[in-house]
C-alpha cells in the first residue's frame, strides 16, 4: 500500500509539474501555442510584416544595396560600406567574419523567417480553421490572412531577385535543406502570392493593415503597393540585357500591367518616432559634417542634368567642385540639397566615388 501511495504521489507531482511547465509560452509546441495564446496569429503576422518592411530598408542590408546600385555612395568602413561603393566592383566576400556579410546574410535569414512565420499563420487559418484575435479580442482573421500572403509574396519575390537559388517554403512541415528552386521559381511563386493577396482584398475590402507600428496602410494604398511591388519584383527576373530581351513582350506587358495599377504618385513610409523605423531613409537623410551620412551618388545628378554637363564620375582633381545641376524634374529639388561639403566622404579613398 505504501508503494501504491508513493507512485500516486509521484504521478500527481508529474501532473503538477506539467501544468507549470506548459504555462511558459517559450516551451509550447505549435499546436499548444495556438490553443493557449489567442493572439498568436496576430503576433506572428505583425512580426512578419514588420520584418519584411524593415529588411528592405534596413541599415545592414538596404544601405549596401543602395551603394551597389549607385543610388548612394560612401567611403566609410562601417559594415564595409566602402567596399560596396568602390569601383571597379569588388568580388563579394562570403566569409562569415566579414563586416559587410550582413548585406546578404541579414536579408536571406530575415526574409525566410518572415516567410515561415506567415506560413504558420496561413496554416492556422486555412488548414486548422483557427480564428485570429488581437490583444484586445478583436477578430483579425482576414487582416492577418492578407498580411501573411503579402509577406510571402514580397519575401519570396525578393529572395528570387537577390539570390540564384532558394527554397519555396509554403509548407510549414518542409524539412528539405536543398536549394531546389531557381530564382525564377521563387519570383513566380512570390507573384502568385501577391495575386492572391489582391483577390483577398477584393473579397474583404474593409481589411485593416496596421501591422507597422504607428502606420495604417489603407486598402486602396495596399492594392497600389502590392501592384508596384509585383512590378518591381517581376521586372528584376532578368540577370542581364540578353535575358531581359529573351523574356519577350508577354513578360514585360505583365510588368507594365502591375505598374499601371500601382502608385502613380510618391509613396513613402518614413520613420515614425516610437514606431516604424525606416533605417535606409533615416541614414540617407542623417546630417554629418555639413552633408549627408550616406550621400547621393553622382550618377543620380548625372542622369537628371538637362544640360549633360555632369560627369558620371567625380573629378579626381581636388581643386574642382562641381556646380549644382539644372533639371526639368522638379522632384530633384524636393529630394536633394546641394552642398560643397563632402562630409564623411574621404578623398583619399576615391574622390571619383563622390
């Protein structure tokens, strides 16, 4: 009898411990979390949307790509920015200890994490018939479904734009580690998710897209944003001019169709104090030494100069300071300010890069 009582006490102790253990959210399985945390889907959607937006404008990745694209320039060694602005272009250093490695590593890991979190939300709604609630108890199921498909479209699309191969993760139980899909597969699958997002908005025109802290994107704006993003992603399929030509009119007509249904006016989500942080824009605008921390590359005024007097490479003669340009594009005067101060730029590291 004593042995029986001992095992009974031990069994009850295990039950008690199990209850305490599963009250810790960090120990829950996916199914247990869905059951116990009613706002889980909303939290995952919010996180994935914020990660997707911030990854495209992050200081770790966005600034590097801006330098690569000659939209901005820099001679700063911070995160190896100078390497990405330097000409002729340097071979990408894939060493994990390389400071500029964040340009690729962060974008890859964050887009995939956002895609995975969005996939979990879609699985909850479409396969498990779970309704999604926010912290106030409001039903946000349709909002979260729209947000999650948007995330999957943009993240998979950009992974295809940036990398040659990847994995299409639409199944949360996927275990393969092989890069089984080409960049074209990733882009087309991303576009299909964006198309589905547009259909969801048409079916639920009163959805609320407020997953960016301090920012509410209206349904009308969201439709335009999706179309503009689809046009940008789809136009980036071609790796060179030869491939661009080989895609044919049908492909470029698709791009044009998305673009025509996108924004035809400026759209910018700036940094919100205490909310969404647009690192790329904030860094570009950040004053430093009488100039900008990451100033615009000379190739921008070169393209805008209506007189054609601006070179595409800054004069290496340090006695020459270029004059402000004249342009018929009024946006140039709204977006940029002329200064003779080089600010953070170091002439010894390549004046021509300015």
